[in-house]
C-alpha cells in the first residue's frame, strides 16, 4: 500500500502544516505573520541592506486600498482580503517572481490554490467582486512598479519596457505616511511581522 504523500513544515507555534493537504487549523496568526515577514519579494534582491518582505508589501497594498476610500466606505472584510492577498506565500515560504510561475506547472498552481482555500476558510474571506478585483490588481501592480524603482533599483523605463508593468511608480511611500521611518526602506523581519500581525488581529473575525 502506497504511503500518502506529505510535505510537512513545523511552524514557530509548534503546529505542523502539511503543504499538500492544508486545513484552516494548521497555523496561528503569528505563524502567518512571521512566514510573510521572512518571505521576500523580487527574489530577495534589493538595493537596500534588507530585502522587501511579502508582509510589508501586503501592508502597502492595504494602505493604498484605504487611501482610495472615504472612512465611511471602509469595510473590514474588504481590508482583510487585501491584507491576505498573498498569504499563501507566507505558509509556503516562497514568492515566485510572476514571469516564472507558468514554468512551474500545474503542481505549483494546485498547491497554491489549496493554501488559498484554507486561508479563505480560516479568515472567512469572500471572493473579489469584478470591480474590487480590478481595483486590487491595479494597486498590486502600482505597488510592484514602486518597489521595482525605489527598492530594487530598476529605472522607470525598465519597469515599462523590461518588466512590462504599465503603471507609474508612486512618488511617496504609503507606509511612511502610516508608520514613519525612511521612505521605501525594507523593514527588518521582526518589525514587519509585528506590524502585519497587529493589522491581522484588528481585522480578522474572532
């Protein structure tokens, strides 16, 4: 009899997560925050002393989402969905650069989809409606364009021509307006985890 395939990771809380068969009970919020704070965008490359974490990127997308809305129109469930849009990468510990994803095949897509389903169940995430999905994708790409220029070191011309991101980079760092500090500077993992976890606990259902 064939042994079922497993891919266990042990998390800081002591919980175990089977990446191939995840359930919504396999991690705690701090595990997710730490995982995202230790998972890096842009292949871990940066013009700064530290690389940019997925946790910090997620908070930037959330900040942009909030800035686009009046306080009266803010919805915690929508904000939570923005915060967790890349949460599967924190459980997997890997943020694949976008052009490489098609070459990783169906196995990678299935694995990511299973993690995303478990996350949606745990945090009661509703799917994006068509208009909110368009707004989210725009914010995500604007964030990427801004990161490419201000954090990684690409020129604006390279962002358009080489990276093929059609959006203009932001001039001001949306996170500097929230947290202070040097504009566009990547945070240390413990700081990124702390700030992500604070937002997650404020927004997530009990």
